[in-house]
C-alpha cells in the first residue's frame, strides 16, 4: 500500500496520560499536514511540515501538543496531559511540493479520552 | 465565523434520485476548491478539484460547479447509489504559505433503498 498510513487507528486513554500518534506519508511527498476533526465537523488545520521543518502551527495547537518530522519522512504528534476535549479524529495528509497539489489523507487516528 | 459554509447539514434521498449540495466560501485568495467524500471513521477522499478559473468539473456521477464571482460551489450527484451515503465536504485551499485546507462542516448524505 503506497498511501498515507497512520498508527494507531484507535486510542483510548485516561485523562492526564500522554499519547503519541504516527503518520507515514506517501514517500515522495515533501509536505505533511496534521488536522483534527471532532464529531459532526469538518477537519481543522493543526500544523504543517515542509520536509523536516515545521513551518506553520494553528492556534489550536496548545503547548500540550508537539509534532515532529525528524528526517523529513514520517511524523509524530504527541499530546501531553490529555483532556477530554482532545477526543477527536486526528488526520494526517501529504502532498508534493508546489501549488495546488492534492492532499492525500490517511485513515486517521481516533482518540478517546476518558 | 467559518470561512466555508455548507448546506444542507444533512440530506436523505431515495436510491436513484439526484441531489445537489451547496457551498459558500469567503477564503480569498484561494488556490483551488475541492469536494471530498468521507465515509464514517475514514479519512476524506478527493472527488473533484477546481481552480478559480474553472466553472465545472465532473468525476463519474459527481459534477462540481464553481462561481468565483459569487464565491459559491455546488456538488451534483446523479443517479444516487447506496454507497454514496457519506459526508461530503467542501474544501478551499489557501493560495499562500502552507496552502492549508479550510474545510466546511460537511453535508451528511443518506441514501435509502
């Protein structure tokens, strides 16, 4: 499968715990995006990488959230001290460099914070 | 205020019927406008993508239109099938910077037999 993959697909955690999600983009794609989607809403932008550089972060990304893409390939999104409001689907997308390219989405990680 | 508004929020039609979903946006300037289909619990999948200079784009039974003057788009589904049941999301890609996607809240479409 050469699409975007995410791991895990589902995560249930207790409030206050830390969680980490992984995204593997399509191999030749330089751009990587993280989005968050709550129930009944469209996804919202969280952050964006161009290769290993994190170039833009949304105000939604509080200081409990951190994202990395150390080698410009896979990316991780960590949430520290999870809160119930963090419960959502976390989507990763990748695209080639340049203007107007399609962003290909992974299947998402569904986080439930109890 | 959301920069991409969709209507209706939900729609139920019978199999075989046609339907049209609406999208109004305020994102400007934009690179392109896309319609995505999202099945429950899955990531969005692109249906159509149009630049500001394009008026219409078809993909099988899906036809999207774009009026950049009025900042409106529509997605028309012809001869609906049960597998069309999903959320349909209108998305505008910013022109500059990260070119991040700005999503509407989606229209939940249910096709009944």
